[in-house]
C-alpha cells in the first residue's frame, strides 16, 4: 500500500482491517535496484504514490543548490505515471 491507494476495509470490535486494494488509476513510480546492472529485468519497481490528480515539484533555488536534472527526472516520472 502507498499514499493514495483506495482500500476496502472491515471493522470488527473497534479494529479496522484492510481486506482489499482497489485498482490504481495511475501511479508515480521509479525503478530501484543494482546500479551495476542496467537491465530493467534486474530492477524492482518502487511505487511512491497512487491515484494522483496533480503533482507539484518543489525544488530549492540556493540551499541545497538547484539541480535541473532532478526536476527533469520527476517530470519524466510524472509523464510515465
């Protein structure tokens, strides 16, 4: 489960239990894995958030120093999501 997932739950004796997750409309995900192995087959997909309507990218201008590549990477993640 990630932020934004829509779930189905039941309540018994004051305890809430998730029993299912609804299908995701979209998601923001990245690949993580061994940096020495460039093939996607050896990498794992890591979902960061799901069912997004809007994404706002916030970056510092001075401290820490601005890295345009970081913004580019997030733009690509959003486009692929």
